């Protein structure tokens, strides 16, 4: 994984022993140049032990779409359509 990237979708579906392997990898390879990206449809604060988060330098938490205001949802749609229009031009 040196100089690479690994994306793990739905990390909450991975068994605890496999997550422990990933955690060990993160802590043992901290000087290597790699990027790990995890996604989860669950509240990871509840699903994971705190030590997993302590080893991650950046955590980005996006609220569910239902938790966003109507104005914010329209803004997301507008921005998405603008970006797609730029790709067409």
C-alpha cells in the first residue's frame, strides 16, 4: 500500500477482527505514504472503539441528507448541476 490509496466502503460491515487488522496496519505503518478512506452508513462513534479514531489524522463527518435544511439540499442540487454543466461545455 506504499504510495497508494485504499477505499473501504461500509466499514461497519467488516468484522471486528478484520477491523483490528486494519487498525494494526495503520499504527504500524504510520510513517509510510498511503491514504485510507473509510465510509459508513452507520454512526461510527457508536460502532467503533475510540482508539480507531485516535489513529486517524482527519475525520470528515457528513450529516445525513434528511438532517440538512431544505435550502442546503437545494444548494447541493444546484452545485451538482453546475458542475455537470461545466463538464458538458
